């Protein structure tokens, strides 16, 4: 590292430039562990990596189709959001995928149940 004023090389850990006497600014580390009460900082997700938690789908599924599958979808949707916020992008995608599968199963069960109910009403 060189002095920003006289461009002379600085010794490692110097607080002042030996040539001109200027104060050397402290270097910030690339990653510092969070102090008490601070949120940790994480790198952004890799380029092109998408994330969906399917919370809206889970809520609609809970209200309109299948309560148990919708609740499972809501739980995994929230897990996906939590994992995304702490930087676990693979875990967030996994939890989002499980939420989607639970919701699709719930919609399928809801449609099958509606068809059976309609057949019972028509045949009775």
C-alpha cells in the first residue's frame, strides 16, 4: 500500500507515513464479524439465481383448497424467506420448491375433492 499524499510505500501496520508524516487511514476488513445488536452482512446471491417463496400461493391454498397442505406451504415459505435473508441461497431455493410442491398437491386434492363432491350432488 502507498501513501495517498506522497505515494511512497508504507510499512505493514503503519499509522503515519515515514516520508511525509501524513496520517494513514485505517483499512476496513472485507468481512468483519457483527458486533452485538448488528445484523451480519452477506454477499448478494449469485448472478442469475432466482428466488420465490410462494407465500401468496400458500395463503390462497390454505383459504380456498386444502388447509393442511396450505399450512405446510406457509411454513416452508417462511423458512425460504429466512434462509434467503441469512445468505443460504440453496436452502432458500429448496424450501421454496417444497412449498410449491405442497401447494400443488393441495390444489390437486382440492380439485379432486370438488369433483367427488359434485358427483355426489349430481347422483343423489
